[in-house]
């Protein structure tokens, strides 16, 4: 029997498709993925909105604002950018930022590497790391105030200058009479260099008393005695002597140029006997200010008080002066970020293959050779990431420069971030030029950020 197939139909078995409610043929897996995508967008949307409001919009607005004048009403094109490179203060900020970028990340990476290697050999490594990392918990504002006080030029306030003065005075005696001077017409003349010399000469067997003023009684060295006994002492035939005294009596009275009973001697004063322009004898005054030159050859001598007696005391180093203010601020930055570099490099160091290091040591390599030829090359990727991260951070430094640098030298220490603030809000009131500086800073930071992102992606692949 022959079966006839109706026209428009195919012979053979047919696979029935399950019908979807409502006649829809949508894949359920596709629907699930769509729902997950919607949920993900819903969770990410707040972050995207914040990113747009806090990052994207300010960047776009700053780029647009940089093409307008200070008032923001007149379009000036690239005038702000050309003015930026004509302004001496901006050029100085670019110079200082270059110094920061070259010096600070290099020193930090080097210090971090050295400390990370050395910490491995320390018994209390965790405590040492904690101690070095602790400054990271201090805000830049607090760190700036700390170092502003540490850099104070007055040794009574600044700890660094107190240390410098202490070390200096340990090797070189300080002057006891920086304010002392001779009265005019009292037989002493001031010579070049700050020393005092008698106008007339004297011979052995003579007494030469030298009166000075300008020293407050409260500033006399401890143990200073009355000058009268020394002034009344008789000289031997081959001896030239006298007394150096404070020609001032507390409460008034007395006679100028003469030693009175209420006047004090000036101890520890260096005295020289000079003949034919050469110093032939030197001595130091006693507690009552008396001095003696014995066994002098016959002849005429002038008495000189060297300038060292009246030198100003050593006040330390001007850390925040124009010459040292940028290195001083970089020093504060190193104090804060050294622990950060050490911890990151230490993490990379812990992943190095120990068998390779041990094999090198067993082959006779010294620790320096192991460090230079094995440890550093293997850590090169980590060192690069740390260096670039610090470059990005250094480009944005603001707080330390603004807080530590005093007003008179603020311009000497300024960097791009502080210059941008000063031009825009710190008195310049020119948001157009300030926006141009901000765009320049962004353009300088973006390449380093892109490099770091690519490094992270390559390390994950």
C-alpha cells in the first residue's frame, strides 16, 4: 500500500518544539544573563555616578575653564597655557617638581630595597617593620607641623639645630662675649676682622687694663670674680700683665676707664701679645679677668683681643632657608614613605626562589654579589611598580610644601600643586591660569598611571 504525502509537507519524523508561554522563544540562559547584568549595573551605578561627579566632571570642567580668562567670561584660547610658561614662579614650580620626581622616588626605592633586605636578617623583623611603617598613619598635616618644628632655626626650639649646635660646640668652643665691645677713647681700637687692639704699646713690667662694655652682668660666665684684685697686682720686671674687665658697675657709679670695686673681670678671654704684626705670646684670662705674659723679650708690645672672643655663637643650619627648603621637605617626605616602599619591596622579596639564592651562596658568591646579580634583577618588576607609584604620588605633593615652607621662602619651595592653589585661591584669584596648571599636572601624571595599569595587567596574565 502506498502512502501519499500531502503537498507542502516533508516525509520523515518531525522533532516537536516545546511551546513557550505567550508564544516567546527566548533562551532562559540569556534571560538569566540579562538579569545578572542589570543587577551588576545597579550595584555599580552609584560608584559610577560618584566617579563622574568627583573625577570626570571636574576634569572636563577644568579643561574647559583653562580656555577662559580670570573672570571666566571671556574666551582666551591658549593664552593661559602660554602665560603659564612665561611666569617665573611657574617655571620655578616645574623645576622643583622635576627635582622631586627625580630625587624622592629614587631615594625611597633605594632605601626601601636596602631596608627590606636588611630586615630579613633582623630578629625582631615585625617590630622593625611596624616602627618604619608607623609614619604612614600620620597625616601630612601633622607630619608637616612636626617637621616645621624640627627645622626651627632657634636651637632652643628646633631639635635638628639643637643637635647641630651641640655637635659643633663639642669640637669648637663657643664665644662667651658675642655682644662685648670697647668704649671709644678708652685705648682700644677695632681692627679688621672684629678684633680689638691697644692703640699704644707697652713693655714688660707694665700693666695694661682693658675695659669692655656691652655684656650684661647676668650673662657673665659662672665663677666670674671681681676685677680689682687682679688690677692691683704688681708686675714683675719681665712680665706684662693686666686685667680684662667689664667697665660697668651694677647700680651705676664708678669711673670710666678705671677698675672699680664693683666691676667684674671677664674670664676665659683670649689675649695676645703682638710685636711687629706677629703674635709672640697667647694667654687666657683668669676668673678675675687677669692675664700675664711672662719671660717676654725687652721691647714694645701691643695687646690684642682676637675676634674669636666676640664671634656670634653658632646657631645651626638654616634648614628652611632658600637654599635648603626643598631638600628639607623631601627629607620629611622620605620619613613618611620609606616604610611603604620597604613593605612592598619586602613582599616581593618574600616570593623570590630561595633555592636560587642558596645555590649562589653555595657556589661561593658573596652577599653583595647575590644582592646585585640575583636579588635586584629578580625584584626589577616590583621596584618598577614602587618607583612609578611614588612618581605619581610625588607629582601631587601639596600638604608638606604648603605647611613646612615659611611664607618668605614659599615661592622657592613651590611645586605644581601648590602653584596651582596659589594662582587660583591663594591670592592670585585666576582660576583660568590655575585650571591650565591643573591640566598640565594631569598630563604629567597620566602616562605614569597608564604605565602602572599595564604593569598590573601583565602581572595578572
